[in-house]
C-alpha cells in the first residue's frame, strides 16, 4: 500500500513530526511538507496561477492511503493545511477535474495529530469527518499524541493505526 503523508506544522521537529516517525518506522511513506509548497487559495472563479496544487493532487491519486498530519491549533488544522483542503473544493467545481475528485473515492483517509489536550476536540474530528464524507473517502483511522504533559503517545493506538494502514 502506498501511503502519502500531508504534513503541516510550524515546528518541523515537533510533536506531530515525532508522531509521523512512529508510522514511518513501520511503513514506507512519502511525507510532503505542504508548508513548503505554493498552493493558491481557493477562488470561486477557479482561475489559478501555476502552483503546486495539481502535482500534489497527482500524488494523492497515486496513493492508497492519504494521511493528513497537522497539530491542532485553535480547534483546527494549520493554515496551510486548511488552504489545501479549501482548494480541494475545485476538484468538484470544475467539470474536467471531477474525475480526479471521483478517483479520491477509492482512497483511505487518515488523521494524525498532536495537541496539548488528552483528547481530540470534537470540532477537529468533525472537520475531517466532513471532508472525507464530502469526497467519499473512507475514514480509516486517527492517531493523536496527547502532549499536555510532554510528548506522549499510546503504543496501542500506534499499533492500531499501523494495522489500519495495512488493511484494505
């Protein structure tokens, strides 16, 4: 199974990056730092300058598993992650891109995150439920590092997440 990790964090060696390392230890993954990409914000008229969005969509389409990896900032994903997700709307807006949106239906979606809380806030969780439902992506698993008292991740949760990456 080919796994693509879409990573965004203000701290490139922070808790979310550490959590990705737990996954990369057991799987071959391609990590894309979306903060380093140029992704033009979504526009209703769907006219964009050349940027990194379409090549990133091709990477998503070439993958079986798509992992959205972002810390929780103010109940949400990072601004670059949100810009990417907003831009994905274009795939259903533009007739010639709809086949790409439909091809996402065969993908499995994962969420990997970290926060200063013991649990993921419901707003964050429902954001991804809505995203995956919108594109008919299977919501396969979530992995959360609770960092309210330093970095902490449940090894059982890591194991379950890793198993989900392997299951089809």
